[in-house]
C-alpha cells in the first residue's frame, strides 16, 4: 500500500473495535513507531517516517472479545 506525507492511513473494520495498536517496523526489523487508538476509526499519518518500505503489525481488539492481528506492507513516498 503506498502512502504519502499528507495522506493518512486508516483502519476500517467489519465489527466495532474497542482498540487497536499499530507497530511499524523497518525492513531490518527495528521498531520505528507505535501508535494506539481507542474505539472508532483509527487513522495514522506516517509523516514522521523516512521514505522507504515498512511493515505494520496491526492488533485489533473487538467489542465481542475477539482479537485480530494483521501484517501490512507500506511504501512511504515523500
């Protein structure tokens, strides 16, 4: 997924989410950012990142008690 400096990345879920955590890693595996969100739409602006490829580990906690984890690749272009 490509992203630009003024383009927020938003997480949309099919079920109501209580919270989500975004952990952003560079390709060397180093954690470069972590963001936590409460309920509602979670949008994050990657403007503080250097241009490059990143992996984002998303953990979503749902209102029904279930949890989902995703791994997403992001190409950040300035």
